[in-house]
């Protein structure tokens, strides 16, 4: 019997659907973005500005937005403040932005940045749990740390040794300590989110029982960085566990992603680097005992999108001139068309990446280019959704709702004594 060219085994494989997010930072990631006519710098500290950006992202069916934050003003220096007056300085609180825009959206995930250094996990656990309630299950967080001495001075409770040469053994030791602290921080968050079982609230007015106290649990976390008894004051979030994300550039942060995150962002500049970095993250995930867990790895890209490559290059050159120098980034800067970017995303997706976090160079220009040009291009290729298929962020990402660790313990104890 002769084989047929139309047999299933010879049909071309459909492209794997990609996940897409955008990283929102002020008026855009290019330092001169605020000077563009579409930038709206006078609206930057208004609720309407942020609502417009997030609803535009949702119009493009994106998985989620991240919102940048920090413990000090933005700076062009790695560790120290600068004296520049020609770039955007100042931010609104990312968690409060997310909570404000949550009722104005229905599907898109909301992932504010949280700084784990100098802050307390108990406070931020209930802030993110509250965001999950306000958004009906669409909350996440981006865990970030800081080694800036000036930011430590805001709190006055500790000092952090200065990192002068990141590659030196002393600096690696400092970084490892900060990331170990961040991993403990995330572990405390997760335990606090689980400290109420899903059915702890009875709310029975007739019997006068609002809560089943046996279904609230002390977490009794003791570690080198935190001592937290619990339980939380906020019931378990709708997702059980909001989504934890983190950005990594080297082995130590990749280890943190492998230990603690549901999504890791990496910054490769070509396909081979994407494949190699992904392998490192997967190895760290396995070393942490999480080989069977779904951990997405997204690549970050700064994007300048226009109708033709020449227009995109000219726009970057104009922005660089306004900024007084060439803009560079930890992530690859893509300057071109939506079709060209779609080619790159699919090439890197074939290397094993599951999604991408795009950083619009000028939010007012490049975010609509993502939602109205890139997304339709990917949809035509069968590489992106045409409708939201889930109501929670975990659902959009294909992440299961975690079992409550304390409920499992309670059930096992009850069975053992039966």
C-alpha cells in the first residue's frame, strides 16, 4: 500500500501558540519616550493613563501586563541615583495601579512588581491576595530585589555591602544572599496564601458561624531572613496561588527562577543564547525538585515597531538624539515590522521558549503596534489566541490551581486517626 502525501504523519505541524505579555514602565522603555507626541507625560500619574494602557493590552488578548516599581527614583546608574532632569522620574505604586484598573478589565492578568528587599512578606501577601480578589483571579507579582545603598537608607534597618564588580566573589556572595532572601520571601507568600483552606469561611448567619477556625493554619516559618507565624488575615486567593514571576540575567537569578517562580524572564540576544539560557533554567528547576512543575520561560524584548524597518530605525535614531546617546538595554532591542517580530518570536519559540514579555520603547506608539499589528500577524499564522480561553491568569497560562498544603496535611491527619 503506497503512502499518501495527505496522511497525518506528513502534515506540517501547527505552530505552538505563544504567550504574550507587555512590560509597562512610565511612558516607555526608551529614556526619551516621554518627549514623543503620543506619550502623554502630563497624564502619567493619573488613573486614566494606566487604565488606557491596560485596556489596550487586553484589547490585544495579551496574557498579562507587568508594572514596574522600585524603592527609589529611576536612575541611569546601576547602584546610585543620578542628577538627570531630562528623563522620567517618579512612579505610582504598582500594586495600587493594578487594583485600580482591575475592575475596568475582565481577562488580562495584572502583575505588579514587588521589591523583596527591605519589605515584609506578610504585608505584600495580603496585598496580592486582595488584588486576586479584586480582579477575580488575575493577580500575579514580579519579585525584584535591590542592592542600592540609597534605598536601604530609606528604611534604616540594614545596610547592604556595595557591589562594585558583579563578577567578583564578594559580589556574587552578596547577590546569592539577596536571592536566597527573595526565595524565602516567596515561600512565606505561598504559605500565607495557603494558611486559609478554601472552605474556611462558613458564613452561616443562622448558626452564627462565619469561619471554621480549624481550617486556618499557623505557617510557623523560621528562616535566616524571616520569622513569620501567620495565618494571613486574608482568605485564600481565588487562584489559590497568584502567579510568581521574576527576571534573571545570570546563574544566581536563574536558580531563583528554578526554585520559586512560575514564570522566568530571560534576556537572550539570539536563538542559540535563548536555547542555552533555557537549558540552564531547566537544570536549576530540576535541581530544586520542580522538574515536573510547569515553569514558563519568557524572553524579554524591547520593541520599536513601524510599518517598515527604515521608519523604525529612524524613530530610534530620533529618540537616541533626544536622549543624548544611543539607548542600550539588557534585552535585545528589536527595531522593525510586526511581521519581522513575528518571525523572531516563532524562531525563539521553536527553541523552547513558551512566551515573550515585550517592552514598548514608546508606550503610546508601540503598545498599539503590538496589539493591532503584531497580534493579528501571529493570529494569521495560528500562533496566538483569537479569544480569551480562561477567566484566571493561571488558566490563561495553563497552570493548575495548587492544592492547599495545609488542607492536605489536615486530611492525612484525620485519616490517620480515623
